[in-house]
């Protein structure tokens, strides 16, 4: 079977740094963190946490019919998906909609609406719920909303593999195009998990960083010796993927090519990372891309800031890249935008595509105290111009599903 090349022609974000990919990337290059002290409302009363939250209501342009039947996660998805389509110059109404598909990743779906429904039933003894409750809560709600808004008749896929959800969605969407099932795919992820119960659950897992006294923005410090946990974020990110020959023919701007993808499972532990499994995933992605390790110039690491993850990922990078590992630029942008969980991989794919497009690599912020055991080039503090021929974006999930994308500079 002929393998088609897959181009990224559109980018859309709803992020803690705003809703413009260019502004997001510029802020990351400067090392600017969107992490801060948050006071959030809940039915149980206000609660406080350090995190990176979307500001305002970026879904203002979403039609009312979608707004009243969507959880916040769906609104994020709708806004980011529209921005990606506009950026790509793709009008779904002018496309063969049976050849136009959609893939969305999310870890918790409409958790805010679910919590509100539980409060209605168990705290206020409600006898009936809003008829929109189910469609707000269901995991495929965002995908369904997008598909109906644009009348997309191709594959409609939802993936939920916690932290790797949207990396999987983009990789699987690329396969749809690569093997001729679809010509265009809208792919990405969304997460809106700043709800009382979900935050309490993450706190119970003991992987969240405490607020750094006097400097909340620096609470997440991946690869640093004093790292002590991750910081949650929310938002959405989408990319438009096209058959590259079609994109070239219509004169589209191509940010990067999706050259390789792999997804595996460590099948060993729900929460503890496996360096061997991470290495296996990266190797498989390189094989899929047909690239040698030396062809990779930049890695957007999973880099959560937890002691175990950062050590395991560093070990895996050394196993896969050998001596070339010390020539790689490796950074964790989670240090600035937080961990968007189901949307993390998509946001980091957007950042990686822009690194290739701009020939610049973003930094790992707050890396003030290097860990001598983690001795790679983690691009501390500020981004820099660099030759980036090909880049890898890693996502390693609670539950063991690991995924890696390899993007190549447009040619």
C-alpha cells in the first residue's frame, strides 16, 4: 500500500498563555510561566491550588446551540478546532466531508458537568437533571460537537489514555491520512479538569507540586534537582492534518510533516514510569519515520517535574540516542503551561511544529538547580535559535500508555 505523507497545515490553541499559537510560542521562548495561585469555586466552597488555567471565555464565537450542550471541555475544543481550520484556510463546507475526519483526546471528559450533576443529586436532592447532562459529560462530547458543527462525515474518534490521549489522537489521525482512509483530519485534545473532585484525586496521587513560596510561577521545575511534582493546566489544542500532496497543490502553509508515530503500553504499573517502555516507544517512532536517532535535533519531553518521571525519561533518551543524546536539545514546556493531561500532547505537538517552523527551541523554565544525574541539554531558562531538522514529542501516561510523534521540517 502506498504510504502518503502527512502535513500539518493549521494550528489552534486555547491555552493558559492565550488563544494565539504565535503568542504562546513567543512567551515560551522567553521562559514566561502561566502558572499561578488559583482560587476556584466549587459546590463544597472555594479551594486553592497552584495551576495554569485558561483566562476569560475564548469560546465567545461558538454558536449558542453548541454552548448550551457543551461542558467547558467541549467549548475549549470547539474554539481551538475552529482556530486550526481558519489557520489552515480549510473550509469544511467546500470539502468532501466523507473524506474529512476528526480525532480528539481527553482524559476526563466533562468532569465539571459531572461534578455539578452529582451535587444536584446528592447535596440538593434533585429529582431530575438537565436533559443536556449526558451529552456534556460523555467523553466523545467534544468530538461530536465539532463533527456536527462542521458536518464532518469521516472517522470520528475519541481517545482517552490520560496523559497521552491527544498524542494518540494526532498519531492515529495521521495514520488515517497516510493509508488513504481520509484526506483531511482535524486532530487534537481538550481538558477542563479544574473541578473539586478531580483536583482532590490528583492530590491523592501525590504527584502535584506544592506552591513555591514567593514564586508560584516556578512551582513546576522539570529536570531540576529540587523538582517535586507537576502542575496541572487546562485548555485545548488542535492541528489540521492533510495529505501533503494535496496541501502543496493548494499552496497551503506547511508547518511540519508528521513523519513517525508509535504507541505502546508498559504493562507494568499504573503510576510508576518505565524507562525501558519509554525507550521502546521512541525507537518504534523512529522506525516508523525511517529516521536514525542522529536525525533528531529536538525533543519536547514529557517532563512532568516528578522525580521518577524525569529520571526515567532521561535514562530512556540516553538508551535510544546513545552518544547523540548529549547533542539533543531537550525541553519540558510543562514548566510554563502546566500539564494539560489529555490535551498535553496536542499542545506540545503545536509547540514542536512551531519549533520546526521557526527553527528555534523553547526552554525548560526554572531550571535553576541542575540535577547532576540528569546531564542532558535541557535548554534552561530561555529558548534559542537552532537548526531543527526533525523533532520528537513524547507523552507518557498514567496507566502505562506511551506515545511519541516525530515531526520533520517542511520540505
